[in-house]
């Protein structure tokens, strides 16, 4: 018995030791878990404090009277642009800026830059700054710009075609607007000096638009080159002032240093451009070099999107949308103006009502086809924040859309005049401009959408639904563009179904309106599929991850994607209903490569294909 008791005591001691070890391990695990919770709460409180400070700063900036700091005060960087640069500088200060296996944005390694980006989204997220509406000065500039576009449209209407001088003058007018928009989306423009510069640019643009009828070898072309030279000199002075104001610079990653580099580049580029226009003004009117001088001047005005200094992304999107909508409104006003001498106000006929209704309805369908990229497209998938080449093509597509919308408006004016004047036959100029303009507008809108990245669901069934909708939209768009282009190129002697579509003005307009209704209905397939298979945007966000599209083959620009991550995080924080304390940390742990919770209302990519998440990828 003594031996048994002696042998049982060591066993009990071993059991107690084992139990103590287990209890210590549990206690250590609990402490580690508690420590991780404390770290999360500390990070959350830090993020909340930074966001609160930024909101306070934004509220103070929004409440600030326009004359505070002096009526002729120096330039101030907009909070949104400064916040975007802070996000970009976190990438620029990294030890390695290459896409290595563990540190890239699209990789799963979660390197230091990915963590830094996640933290920067909370600390410097620019979209915490409330979005101001388009200012009255910007709206006045947009009205003047659309008036200049309308003068070009009047020249198209008079000639019945689009030639090189018309395209060149339209590009010059558009670049004047782009210069003003580029400055106003980076710097505060509420001081008197900025108002004065905008006023002078508007006067110059109006003066130049009066010569839109001229060809290259005339005094009118000289006046337009003089207008372009005057606006370029205005921006030389404007950005030289910015250069002087930020001449001290600072560390390479600071906002002041980026502003200084931007001002130096823009001042030099506008100086060279103004010298080019001055040389063109000095040439004789019959000189064969005048078209080449205009071409060089337009090329010198091109800028690499977001090359030196980011802008207020949402403000730039709003400005593009407002300009396009104003152009559509001017087209409607022009149609009514053309119809006024012929319209029977006392006893209008049903044909007159139907024609005006179809014209207005067509422009409204084009408005529905146009996608407002302010909120309908995830910043992570936006062309301007994915790849600079995609951003450049995006700007080119917007320019073409404005040109062809003007062409379509000119064709509708001719068609209105022909119909209400009871012409015997459908004029060929009106047919060519309306059909060709509509085909080009549809193509331009789909080209713009194809610059963005789309996300394919991971589920095989959902993927098939996605591709079914995509190729349905693709085939329908190509078919509509092809048919309307054939209608534009057809001759009066042609017979067949195309001739039946163009028997008279109302018949042709009704056919084009039907095509637009089909395209708008098909463009909503994306939303219909999302509502069918996902209960909300958050759930869709979890399954639509694989990039798809023309630019998915290309490497993304990592600093631009960091800016997009900051915009996407704060955008999601506005849409999500969540706890104020825990929400930010939850959003920070989401996969940064995911898009937004909404599909933009479009078929998107004309040349789309697959790519892995880590390979995809204004002036």
C-alpha cells in the first residue's frame, strides 16, 4: 500500500502540472486576444480622432467667407487635392516602388505599403471633405463654353459636314475649358484674382467663338489663335503666381513641393504654347504652315492625367457631367429656336408635336446612356485611377463625345428645318449628320465605359449570367452603330430596308429613338442581374473580384490605386450603416481590390478579357 501511494503521488503532481500549463496557455491566449482587441480599439480611436479633425477642418473651410485671408490672397490648395497627395506620398516615401511579390496592391502578401495605404485611407481620406456643388463661376464658364460649342455646331450646320477647321476650333475651345477646370479642381478660386482670370478667359472664349465659321487661311483663324495665346498667357501668370507662392517647397513628399513642381511644369508648358500661337498669328493668311501650327498648339496643350499633382476627383467628375448636360440642353434650345419661325402656335398639328417630342426624347435617351462617374463607378475601377494610359483614352473619349453630340445637334436642327418647312425630300446633310452623329455618340459613350474596369463574379453560374449580359449588350451596340452608320452612308438611289427607315423626317427619327430605347434597356441588365443574385451591394462586393476589360491586361498604376483606395473607403463609409466606433476598422480589413457595391449602368468594355487581380492594372 505504501508503494502504491508513493507511486500515485507523482502522477497527481504531473496532472496538476499539466493542468497548470493548460491554464497558463489559456490565460496567455486570452491576454493575447485582449491585447489585439485593445490595439484595434486604439487604432480605431486614432482613426476616429483623425477623421473628426478632418471633418472639423472641412467644416471650417466650408463656412469660411470668400474674403477671409484677403480679397487678393495667394492660392490655396483644395482640401481634397491635398488629401489625395497625402495618400500618394505614403507610396512615394516607400523604400521600393516596384510591384514585388509581397508588396504590390494586388498581391495577397499584404506588404507594408498595403497596410500603410489602409491606414492612410482613414487618416487622409479626402472624401471626408464635404463635396461642394458646382460654383456659380464654374457654371458661368460652362455656359460660355457650351455657347462656343454651339457656334461650332452652327458652322457644321452651315457646311453640312465636319472638316479639319471645325475639329481644330472645337479642340481649342475644349482645351480652354480644361485649363480652367484643371486649376479650379486643385486650388481655391473664390478670391478676386481667380474671378478676374475666369472672367477674362470667358470674354476671350466668346470672342474666339464668333470666328468658328472661318477656315485656316483667314483672319478668323488668326483671331482664334490670338484667343488661345491670350488664355495661355493668363495661365502662365496664374501658375507663375502659384510657383512664387510655393517657391519655398519643402520635403519631396510634401504638398508644397508637389504644388511647386506642378506650377513649374504648367508655367513652362503654357509659355511654350503661347509662343506657338504667337508664331501662328504672325504667319501670312495664305501660309501653308498655319494648320501645322494649330496642330502643334493643340498637342502642347495635352497633359498626362494626374502626372504631378492630383486634383479633386469628385469635383472633376461633376464638372464633366455638368458640361455634357448643358450641351444637351443647348441642343434642345437650338431645336426649338430653329422650329420657332415655322411652328404654328395657334393651331399646331400633331405631326409638329410628335417631331419635337421625338427630338427631345432622343436627347434624353442619350443622357440615360451617359454614365455619371461621380458615384456610379468604383474609384478602384475608374480609368483615371487605374492606369494613366486608360486615363488619357478616357479624356479622348470625352472630347469625342462632346464633338459628336454637337454634330448630332446640328443634324437635328437641319432635320427640324426640313420637316417644318415641308421640304419635298429628306436633305442628305440632315440625314448624314443625324445618323452619323448618333452612331458616333453611341460609340463614344461605350468607348468611355470600356476604359473602366469591371468585376466578374467568382461563382460559375453568376459568371455565365455576367457574360450573357455583356455579350448581349456588345452585339446590340455594334449592331446599332453599324445600322446607323449604313444609314449615314447610304445614297438616295439605294433601295431596301435602309431606304424604308428614311422615308421622311419623322420615320427616320422614330427609328433612331427606338434604337436608343433598346440600348438604354440593355444597359440596365447589369442592375437587373445584381438585384437578381445579390441582396445588396455589400454581398455583391464579396463575389465580384476578378478584373475584366481592355485595361485588365495592363499593369495598374500603384500610386493611383492608393488614391482610389482612399476614395473607396470613405465612399463605402458613407453608404454603409454601421457602428461609428467599429465601422472604420471593419472597412480597413476588407480586401482593397474589391470594387464598389454597385454596378455602373452600362455595358462597359468593347475589348474585354480576364486577368488576375494582381496583374491588371486630367489634367
